[in-house]
């Protein structure tokens, strides 16, 4: 009886090990809703001005989010989905223009403007400091005519 019990326990244990080993482990992948929202944050609604696709409440945007989710389920990458939306609706759906061609100016001009403004401010402050320091070091004397000096002397003696 004991031998039979051990044989049954051993068989159950082996069956459990085989099942655990054979059954594929399902790794918990990224949540499709989260990934859909991540992609939708980078796209803008072509109907509503300056509204990201993930927060837009129009029916069209809800359909576009569903389309993103569907494309993710089909195995498309985030870049493929963005390319699809750009092909369908133009570059207006992107949050920023792609850094290529003439669009580079949108990235370069603000930096140049900030550097130029900083240089002008630095030169202006430097000139103020130089002129202010020169004025304090040597007071300017204006020449007084002899007649005017004698008149001042006379008026001061009368006081």
C-alpha cells in the first residue's frame, strides 16, 4: 500500500513537472492600451488644432486610437504606425517637424537666436561697466572763464 502511494505521488509529481516544462510561459508583454497611448501622445489630431491624439475627445480621434491599437495587434512598430498617419494626413499630425531638409531651420534658428541675444547682452553690460568705471575714476572738469571765476569770488565774499 505504501509502495502504491509512493508510485502515485511520484507519477503526479512527474506529470506536474512535465506540464510545467511543456507549457509555454507567457511573458507579460506591454499593455496594448499603454503602448497605444504612448504612440498617440506623439501624434496630433488633424481636426482639432494643437491637441494630442491621446487626449482629444472627438469621435475621429477615438477611431484613430482604435486603429493604432489594431495595427499594434497586427505587429506593426510605433514608427510604422507614425509613418502610416503621416502618409494619410501629412506632417501636420506630428508634434514637431522631422529634422530633415528645410525643417532643420526650426531646430537651428532658436539656438542661434539665444546665442546671439546672449552675446549682445554680454557686450552691452560690458560697455556699461567700462563707461561707468571710467566716469567714476576721473571727474570731468569744465574750464571756467576768468571773468566768471572773479564774479564767483566776489559773490562769495559778500556772503
